[in-house]
């Protein structure tokens, strides 16, 4: 064998390990994704030609291993115990008093507060710096051995990152939480629907199901991520505090949550909980509370554990997002694509601080599967803290008076025929002129992610459609003050404001225009991909399905849906009508020529004249990149009101700090 081959394989493995560490832990990559992919492909090809040089810690194993028949069971050397729960400030203060009593101390106890991810707990075992085993939590004492599946998670180091200053212990058991981010979960379900597969109920179920695949090649295709939060058994490593443990894990190559608050008092713990409660809806992943841990390692050892939970930690849970209530009635709504969606009307109930009186039942199959009847007592949750849905029926509370619900065989709005296509669970109204569809299409068209027409709200659109002033979204651009001012709750000033808002909306980026059209299967993410790929609307609308399928993330179902939309004469006329109304589509310029090309921005604090999301979209449109963390590769930190810890990090690294006005100047706003 040519001696250069083992040497090259080793170089590729070490290089890929190093680049993973820089990407996932330091957020400071040295190479492009394309170069990383080329290195990985070269390694895979070399290992395939020389199987005798295979290694259990090779980065190539992230693509998956041969399927197994079943999972083996492995015992945890130290139990992975569950946590005691607290539900209010009094519970947390009582926890603090109990800690002081057991330890017999009078001063302040120092704690660490961590977001409690709603994911799947796992244990990773390293020997001599190599990942040798990974297991689920199971019953806390033993779990399923899922090593091949965990190897596919990019953020899990296969080899620990050793430095002269930080030597890895001979044995290290790391505990962490595997999860799927909200956006990735949404895309995963869209893909499953395109493939006629049932969607996952929530990100946690999706993560759990992905980890328990007998074929790790399936797991490798799932967008799994991980944060680590502690250790089990460790040799050759003695650290004084829990925070020191987390910092050591980060240095060894693991991701720790950036929202962890170390070294705080119990009063600061409660303030931290309030802050996290407000942020939870805006985080990219689901959390269901906050974990509070005694920071000092010697205190943890003295406190010990009960048979069920450690005495030195408590989970401060968020307000319940599941409650029981009664189904008063079931009716059917018609969406913009004609889909008939059954909706349960409920006895009003508060869930997570919000009053819920309706919940989606998804479709006819879901009603039958859960056997939901009018009059049933049901468990309701706010899925993703936004959309209420019925989880299950409490059958033990049935009285025999409940009524079975059947989906209508004609549209409840326009009385037209309804159809159910083969391999679909949705029932659809075939009449594209159905007033319900028209209303929903126009509402979507005018929404924030689309034309964003200020003042053109749901109630006004309902009025305009019912009075036959709007038949399609093209009619929006013919609205005038005389038509609008005589409508209910309108006047001359309000009418003038709407006409001005419509006029302002006429210049629109290509991605938002594509999204506004309401093409089936084309959400904001897919619209962005299409805009960047095709550059102009003319290129997109004439693209054939086979051309569309060559685009990354565009499958056959989406490609056919796009081609079908632009192939319909009615849609062609509406688009032409809009252009006649003065629509100007801002085509995607070459990113290399953009004024912010190659520049990386980080945003912190509240901006005055635009939201951070709007700023991110504008930076991206001008060729720049917005990162979530400050690093040496950051060009600008944009500071708004009440900036966070990113400001200090930027000052330490010498990153240029600018305000909103300077940002607008860089974007060409003068």
C-alpha cells in the first residue's frame, strides 16, 4: 500500500474533527461548507477502497452504519435521575431553604440556571478521548444503546478536543439533550407530507423517533442537534463547580446552551426564570422550563440524591400548556387551497396564560383515529405554544350523550362538491371562486411575510369579499378611497392610509412575491430558495417540473405544484392583472455585487425603526450574513436598546460596534 494513503486518511479525519469543533462549538469556521463536503467525500472514497483502515471514530460514520435488528440495553454507571419539579416562586424559595438546612449554612447559595430543553436525554461515553457508546436515558438506570445513531449528529464530537492546557479524562460520561429546532421540524414535516408520510406530532417526538431508528442512515437525514448539561462518571477530572464542568465540556468539543446563567443567587434565579419565560416563544427550539442547580461540586456531593431525584437540582416548570375541557361543537373551516379543516369549539380554558376556545382537529382521519365526539371531555394543548389542538379524549368521562361528527360531503361555504385525492387525508372544495378560499388567499397575500399591507386586516378583507369588491388579490391594487371610506368602521383618513399602504407595497422582493401567491407547498423557506435559484419571476414561472426538481430541497410534489400553478390560465391572468396594477418585483441581484457581501452581522437589543427580524431580512437581501453569536469573524455588532452579553464579547474581541443609524447607512438608506 502506498504509505501516503494512511497518512492522507488520518489528515482528513483530524481535519474534519477540527472543523466540526470550530463550527459547532466556537461558531468560528475556517472553511466553507463546500470544502468540508469535499473533504468528507474524499475520506469516504478512500475508506471504501481501504476497509482495513476503518476506524470507529471516523467522521465518515456520520452518514450512518448498517441497520441493526434491535437495540441492546446498557446500564448507566450512575443513574440518570429525574428532577423534582417546582411550579412557582414559593417552590423555588422552599428549595433554597431546604438546601441551606441540609448543608447547615446561612449565607447565599450560588446556583446555575439552564433552559430545560423539551428533547430526549442521552448519555455519551468516551474512553481515551473516543466516543465508544451512547444510550438513551430509558428508566434512568438502563437505556437503549444507540451509538451508531448518535454518531450521525454533527455536533457530537467523535474524538474529544485535546489541548496542552485541557487534557481529556480517560473516562468521561456526558449527559445531554437531543432536540430538533422549530424551523427544521417544520421542514421535516413538509418533506414527510410531500412523501405521503404522516407528520410528527411535535419536535420532541420527532427527535425520539429519529434516535430509535434501527437504520442509522435514516437518523443521519434527520436534523438532530444537542446541548450537553452535565456528566456521569469521570476519571482524572476534579472541578470545583458545575459551571467549571460546563466550561470544561465546551473546551473538549461539546455545545453548551448560550442562555445558561452561572453563579447567581436564588433571587436572581427567579428573575432569570421570568426573563426566560418571556424569551421562550422566540427561541429556535422548545423549552418547558428552567433547571436550577447548586453550583458548588462539594455541596452537590454532600446533598446527594433520593431514589428518584438529586437533592441539589430542581426543574422550575413553565405554566401548563395542556388542560382538559369539553368539546361543545365541531364545525368546518375552508382554507385558501380549499382544504376543509374540522375545528372543535371548546368550553373556554386557560392554557399557558392564554384563553383557548377553539382547537384544530386536523382532518377526518384524525377525528376517527382519536374518536373525538361532540360533548367529549378532551385533553387540549397549545402545540408549539401557538396552535391549540386536541391531544386525546378522556373516554372515562363519557356519559353516552356524545354525538359522532361526520365531515360534510359538500363545501359548507359555497355548497360545491368536495373531493379527497388518493393518498391524501385532506378533503378539498373544488370551487376556486369559493368565497372562503378567496378570503384566505387574500389574507395570506396581504400578510406580513408577503405584501405586508398595513391596515388590510382580516375583518376588512371579509367585508370587501362579501361586498364583491375583491374577487382575487389583483383587485387589491384597484382599491380607492371612495370605495373604502363607506365601509363599516372606516372613514376618509383610514381609507387614505390603506390606499397609501397598498401603493407602498407595490415594490416587493421576489421571494416575498412568490410566497404571497399562495402556491401549495411553497412556504417562506421554499420561496426564498426559489428566488435565490431562479433570480427572476420570468425564469421561475416558465420552469418545467424536471428543472424545478434539480433545486436543492425541492421534491417532485413541490415541483409539480409550482408548475401546475403557473400552468393554470386563471393564475396567469391574475398575475398579469397585478402587473398592470403597478407591481414591481425586485429581482435577486448577484450576491457578489451586493453592498454587504461577505460581511457578518450580529444583532443585540431592541431596534427603533425596524424589528430584528426585518433587519435580518434586509441584511440577507443585500448579501450579508446574520449570525447568532459574536466571534472573531464578526464584522459588525449592531446594538439596540438594552443590549445583552454580546456587547461585552464584541468589546473583548475588538469587533466594530455600530448603532441602527450606522446599519441603515451601510444598507444605503443615507
